[in-house]
C-alpha cells in the first residue's frame, strides 16, 4: 500500500473511531460498543506503525538512488607515448573501456570527483623495451605518489600501484611522466589508469 493510500485509510479509521465513541442514549442495556472501538483503535495504531516503516524504507531507497555510481578504466594510446626532453608530459589515457558517471575526461586525462567521498585508483605502466618506467600521480597539481621501476637487461619494465583518497567535489587526479620517459600500450592494456568511488562522505 502506498503511503498516500495508507494515510487515507488511517484518516477513515480515525473518523469511524470518533463516530463509534460518540455519546449514546442512556440505556439499561450493556454497552457493546467498546469492542469495535478497541478494534478500530488497534487498527489505527498498527497502520501508523506500518506507515512509519514504509516511509523510512522509501527515504533510504531514495537516498541510495541519489548516490552516484563512479567507475572508469582507460589505457594509453596504442604504441609508445614519449615525453620529449623539453618537459614533462601530461598523460591522456584515451582508450576508455568503462566510464560510469563520466568523471574521467578522455580528452584531458583528468579524473574529476563528482561528489565528496573516498575513491580508490590504480595505475599500471610498461616500457616494453626495458630501461625504466616512471609515473608521478597528482591530486590538484600536488604530487601524491611516484611509481618507478628499472630493468637494465633489456627486458620489459613494468610497475603498478594505487592509492585511496578522500576527495572533495571538483578535486582532480592525473598522471605525468618526466622528460625523456616513454610508456608502451597495446590492446592487452599494459599501461592503464582506473578508479572508482567506494562511498560518499
């Protein structure tokens, strides 16, 4: 029963209760009106309790529905991504597989928090021809973590890492690589950036 219909039923029962409890003519016969009055009163109490429970469930359901769903997974362009000697390179993870909530921008490489909450992020980076790989992760242009791995024998250099952060609305997360660095990616997703909202705060 919908809350509006239940309220109408309670109002009707209260009206009947008032009618039944009205003054009756004096009589020497036993008063038999108390039983239906008590029944109506019990029904009103029961319906009021059910209405409160229904309204609480509805409020919880609406609050849950309003919580945004945020999750994304994106990789670097296929082939090599180079940071030339002139300066640092902002990474744009353009191969997007998942972007629920559209909080990740595949044109800038930035993740932007849509709500205040706790988020988890993961980075995987690869240089197929060895050497070293290095990634610096920034929150609002302030460095929060650096990932680095070296391989001196010409093999594949690979490193992964993650972080969990409390973000305010509008906070951004992005990655950069230093001058002279390069990363590799292909359809097997060797260099990726992913994240999701754990819960709002």
